[in-house]
């Protein structure tokens, strides 16, 4: 089983009456991935994670974690798997340390011996004896990851781990995810924050209205982005004539005294020479590439949906 993929979902469907929250979703997460599961709020991401973990039963399809189906193999399927869906929950009147000790009592004996180590990893050791009720949202998120790490997981599933965090908390969470990935933990990260996914993930799946519309290498997706250039010159109208006459330069347009165009690198290099020969002073020549956010909005039509709002709203820690 240990040689099987961390996540393999095929044809997952979840219906709530007439509403199809998840619509024939296929997902594959390879060992070592930091896998981004992307979609607008309510696109079916959380419902998919619940099915992966066996928290809800799919209407159709199957999901396996390291080759095991949670619905068939029960708790054995979660061996080496940890994380949280929607948000970790703790006893607010107990300290972070005490909460982790209670959780470790339900797990293998080795878990209790790791409490100090995981608190250090998530940078909560100095606040371990404080009551969780006094923790910030970011601290509770990090305590949730500490609780997941007690089990020494090979796969960590995180549902919107930076939601509600301030900029500093978001930065700290991204740094933590990087450290965990560097230790060899496979991470599946559900998020609607595209810039953080672009920083963290090597592979992504994009879901729209419950359907996966792209799955693959993030690098390959970004390579499909339309690239272009912005040109600022002292004589825009003369420069425009030069651009239109240049082989390999396309889509030329003048936009508020700035020229925009597309072209291969060799054509752009020749253009620079042509502008110089024409005596046109260049003040800026800037390459532009679509960001993941721009690609995402183009693929999803900028839409959000209400799919997950029909799902159960309970918050579950695994």
C-alpha cells in the first residue's frame, strides 16, 4: 500500500437533491506533491475533501488514499493521513499543550512524545501553556497543523489554511507549508487564494461548479498564458509604424501612449535594433505574462457558485 499514490479519486459525484455539488471529479496526487485544489468559494472543494477522507459518502465514484478506500477500509485508510477540513476545533478553556495531549491519547503512544517537537515546528512552544481561547486565528490554524503532525503523516490535507489570517499570519502559514514539504510530506492544499498557490504548489486542479476543468503541472498551465510586451517610447506614433513593419511582431495596439504587442524573443530583439536605427528613444520595454489569477478567472469566467453551501457545515479535524 505504501507504494500507492497518496490520492486517487475517480468519478466522484455528490448530489444534494437536485444540486450536484461535485460532478464526476478525477484527482491524482503524487508523492512529494504540493497539490493545489483551486476553485471559487462554493465550487465543491470542501465537499471533495470530505469524500476523500470518508467523512461523507459519495453518490458515485471512489476515492483511495495510498491505495485504500476510507469507506471500505475505515480507519486503516487514514493511516499516514492527517489534516483538517474547514477549520480545526479545540477546547478553548484548555491550553494548546493540554489539547494536544488529549488528542494524542486517542492515537498511538508515540504521538505524545512528539508534542514538544510539533509545537516547536509550528512556532507555538512559547504559547503552549496558554488557553486556546486566547489564541489568534492564525495560532489556532497552526495548532491544527501541530495536531495533524502528531501522527507523522505522509499526506497532509489542508482546507483553506490561510482564510481569515492577516498578512503576517498568511506569510507564516506559507513558510510552514514550505518547511513541511521540504521534509517530504505530500500536501494537498485547497484554496481560492491564487497567489499563494502560485508560490507553493507544483501541481494543481481547478474546479468550476463541481467539475475539474484542469489538472496537471502548474508550470505547464502557466506556459499556456498569453505573453506580450509593453513599450514606452518618446514618439509612440512613429514607433507604432516601426512595430507594424517588423516581422514577427503581432497584435500591436497603442494604449494611453503605451504600445502593447506580442512576439517571440528574436523578433523583439530585432525590434529593439529597428527602433534604435529609426532614432526612437525607448524608455521601457517590459515583458508581460498572465498570472495564475488571470488564467483562473479566464477559465472560470470569474464566477463563484453556491455548491458547498448545500453541504453539511460541521467542522472536522482528522
